[in-house]
């Protein structure tokens, strides 16, 4: 024998039957059983209510009460459904009585046959009934713990049957944040769909249907209206629950309130849009200012240097015609003036190459590649596909494209230790593809991630303003590659 003794209360007015039951339990060697006896229904009720028994063996026919009346009194006087496991003993022709007893709270019943064969089955039946009640009690405790845990989570939890879009088996009290009670939400067909934001409803229902039809994981964000009409953002996540045999049972999910994070996300997007507009406006102002300064240098300083050079040339020619040797200082001044004029031309070109405005971006890129070769000795080529030459970009995108190539090649000259570089332009469906590649040491990942690399950041911002996608990658010892994909418009193609 193992465990604490089992206290069995026998409520039976027949002393012979009580004795037979007592002997049946005494013959059981697997459990120690303490038999407590009551020969009336009232006595049995008092003992049961006093907590003297672990289970009750109840005869249907008692001198003062029937078994059904006993169950009713026990429920009334205890204030709840009977918690003690009760086995009803009935006659062979009392199936209806047994069914009614089970409905009123009895856990099991046994037929008292004439040959008293039931006595041999009685100990095993009592043990089985106690095990079932213990398992049921444990199940209820686990369910209560689970429910308590679920209802403390800061999210709406639910259980949904497979194959049904809007039906739910359970929803937690947190549904109250939408202004509804769980009973309302469960009892109103289509309420979930009706509370969805119209802009989100189709996509949300499609995701939910696919998840519940096939038992697939669900993760979808959409808006639900509160009862007062206020929209709230939720992330709906659900997973399939299987039983121990792997059979599909139901979908268990949560609705997480993400309204605050969505508001922060939208504010951040708005700030980013405003920042991009500001950067684009700054670049536009900078380009116009470069153009103005280049024009002023060309008109004012260029004109002055041209005049000085002309006066010096005239003075030198006059001295030569007079047969006198020209003043060496004049010759030196003329040379310095020519150097200054060349410097002015370089400054003007760096500020705003006139070829960009006069001949267009494709000629400007070819010209700039030649300039890189002449100035730095780097072998620089520019290949423009024939179908690209038919594209006419507007002034803003032309300037953006030229400045990105200019910044990329400047970085190659300054940092790459390269011997050659190539600029290539080709066309993809609906896009212009720019590639700038060199054979240098390869850009380091740290520099790509450095938020203070203003040249790289500037290229990204310029391209992003026009919907472009810019990627820069480097391989140690094999060079760096810049790739820009720029969306084209129908009006770009002649």
C-alpha cells in the first residue's frame, strides 16, 4: 500500500450491504481504505459537509432521502456543485436515475446486481473515480493559472478555430481597450471585421483566412476602431496548437497594441521626409550658388585677368617694335597672368562645368573622365550605351548624376591607390544603371558605416531624393564598385 488512507463514506441504510462493501475494500491490497458509514441521508450529508470523507458511495434508496435529493441538498448546503467524488449505487432498472444523478453532480454510478458481482469491481471503480477527479482538479488549476497569466499580459489573447475567419472560442478581458467586453466580442458575428479600418480590411482578412485555413503562422499589422471610433494599431500574431498526437487543434494568438510605436514611426517618417526635402533644397541652393559664383568669376575676375594680359602683351610688343628689350618683369607678369587665368578656368570648371549646361550630362561625363586622366594620370574611361544616349534627363537629375560621378572619381583619386577607373551607363527596364568601378585597394567597411563620411552620405541623399538606389561595396585588393539605379520617366526617352 502507498499514500494516505482513502476515506470512503458509505451512505447506505442496509447494514448487510454496508458490511459487504466494507469487506470488498478490506480485500483491496493496493490502497488503504478507511470506511465511514451513514445509514441515513441526513447523517451522510452532515459528515460530507464536515469534511470527514474523500469520496462518497451513495445508495439511491435511503429512508429519509433519495440519492437525487441527497445530491440537491449537498449542492444547496455547500453553496456549490459537489466537490467530493460521488458514486451512485442504483438498481438494475434505474438507468434514467443514474443519468439524472450524473447530471446533478455524481461522478459515476454502479449497478447493484443480485449476485453482488459489483462488490469485486467497487475498489477499482472508487480508485479510478478519485484519479479522474484529481486529474480534473489539476486540469482546472492549470487552466486557472493559464487564464490568470494570459489576462495579466498587456495584449489581447484569443483562441480561434481552424477554418473560420471571424469565429473565436476565447478572447481575454483586454479586449476592453477597444470598448467591448469579451462576451460582446464573442457573441457578435462579424464584429472583428466591422471594426477593421477600411484601408486595412482586405489585406488583414486575406492574411487571417490563409492562416486559419492552412494552420500557417500569422503576423500582420492593421487598425481596429474602438467603440468610440478612435483607430488603434495592432500586430496580430497567431500560431497553430497541436495535441500530443500532432493533430491540429486551434489557432492561439495575441493582438498587441502598437499604436504608440506607429505614431512614433509616422513622426519619424515625416521628419525624414522633411529632412530629405531640406537636403534637396540645400543642394539646389548650393548648385545655383556655384553657378552664380562661377559666372561672376568668369565675368569679373576672368575679364580683369584678360584685360591685364592684353595690356602686358601690348607693352611687350611696343618695346619690341621700338627695338628695346622688354622689361623682364613684364614678361614674368604676363606668365603669372596666364597661370592665374588657367587657375580661374579650373575653379570655374570645378564649381559648374559649362559643358554640363551647354552639351548635356552625357558629354559632361565623358569630358570629366578625360579631365581626371589629364589631371591625375589615372586611366579613366567613360562608356555610355547607345540606348542611354537617347535619354534626356532634366537639369536636376543631370546635376545629381554628374555630382555623384564627380564625388566617386574624386574618392578614387584621393583614397583608392588605383591605376584605372571606369564609368559605365546602361539601361534596365524603367531604370538607368550607373556603375563606377576602380582597381584600387577597396573601400573599408568602417568607412561605409561612418556617419561622418559626408561625401558618401551626400551621394546617398542625392540619389534618394530622386528615388534612386545607391550601393557601394569594396573588396580588399580588388577595388570598389558604386552602383546607382535611377528610375526613368516616360518623358525621359526621346
